[in-house]
């Protein structure tokens, strides 16, 4: 994944360059729609914790379980997101090391 400083295609919330990778594009959209209100722009945290290095703290399976089932103040998203959407978001977040 490429981080961008001034690119027109960079996501203003995460400063991430989505390029042509459909996983990154979808994950950024899902993040903005479902996660940013609690986890903040740029993954920096607000009500929810900072996610900038979540892949270093949690395994991909743990991230998927947290998104799916919630817990510890986080709501479950198994009714709002499809299994594929949870998988894409999980893969993207797990790469944040």
C-alpha cells in the first residue's frame, strides 16, 4: 500500500493512495461509512481506539471477530456488512502494522 501526501486520489481521511486496488478502494469506503465516526479520520481514534497499527496488535482472525461480533464497547457489524465486506475491511486493517 502506498501512502500519499498530496495526491489527488489520496483518501483525505487516511492519506492513503487507493490506486487501482479494489480491496483498498472498498475498504476505504467501508471505513468511511462504518468506522470513521468512532475510529476517526486517519485511523487515529476518537471514541474507538486508534487503528493505525492494529495489525501489529491483533491477528486477522481477531480483527474479523471484533468487526463481526463487536465487544468491549464496539457494536457488532454482522448485520450491517456482508461476509465479503468484513473480509476486505479485515484484510486492509490487518496490513496496518
